[in-house]
C-alpha cells in the first residue's frame, strides 16, 4: 500500500522549494537515504547545498533508518546558529 | 534554563538567575550581530529554527556539559526572527564554584551549538542575501 510522508523544510531548503513542507510518496521499506534521493530528484536545486541531513521525530537519523507514515521528518541543511 | 525567543535577551535577568551563594564564577558568552561579513556590509540577520529539535539539541548539549563540569546553574537563550546590528543573538551563561570550569563549559556549549542545533541564519546585505554555511 502506498502512502505519503510530509517533509519539513527550513532555511535554504525552504527558500529553494518555496515551501515550508512537501509531501512525497512513501513506499514500504523507504529509508532515510531513499527519501534524500527522492528529494534530490524532485528538487534538483538541492544539489547546491553543502550537506543535507534528515531528522526523524526531532532526532538526527542514520541513512539506513526506515520511515513510517506518521514520522515527523525534517530536512536539515547546514546549521548556522550562534 | 533553555529558551528560544523572539524577544530581546535580558542579560540582567540571566545574571540574576545564575547567581547563588555557591557560585564563585559566572561566565557569559554573548553572540552579537556584526555589521559586516568579510567586509561586506550586513543590514540585518534573519534567524529561523526547527523549534522542538533546537530545544532538545540544546538540552543534550547542556546535559553533556553538566556531565563534564560541576555546573551549579546554566542558561542558554537563542533568538529567532529578525535581528538588527548590535542585538544579542545568543546568550550562554554558566555558574560554577571556580572560574576554569565556567570558561570551559561556556566555550563547549557555544561551540557545540554552532555544530548541531537546527537554527539557521540568513545574512541580509545591502545588496543581496545568503544563508550562512549553506553553500560549498
């Protein structure tokens, strides 16, 4: 069964996509690195960013972590607080 | 105490919070908006945060600092929104019995915030703008 997952966007990724969240199809067994590839395909401009990490439910996620439909997923471009 | 706020940071209130009869040393780090980046004139900074994760990551840093140094009290306050030249963007305050631990913990906290906490700043120049650190 196919569902969708929402990805929160901040900073430069929000500016590049023009949206503060995007929805992507979520197949069973989709990992963090799969989602990053999908994001790059959907938004080629993301390739110009130095690094992109994914947070799942408010924690930095490993590339092989699997995603579930109700996870809160966020794309984290290089941070620059302080 | 950890906070993300749209309001100006009150240094006196932070000092009162940190003071106690056991605190022989109180160290502050204030990050302040500068009027230029590599000589390019800056008009203002715009900060944005992933609030819930920014708070939890700052809490992790504070917890790690408390494991390494005998901290009596600490405060970490980060601004978000639009900041003008001269405004305080971040305040770190650490109270300890003796000064060495206060200096070291304060530096550890600000250095780690810059590496892990999901807060982003955009420099708005008089002729353009740029997200800091975003490009190779």
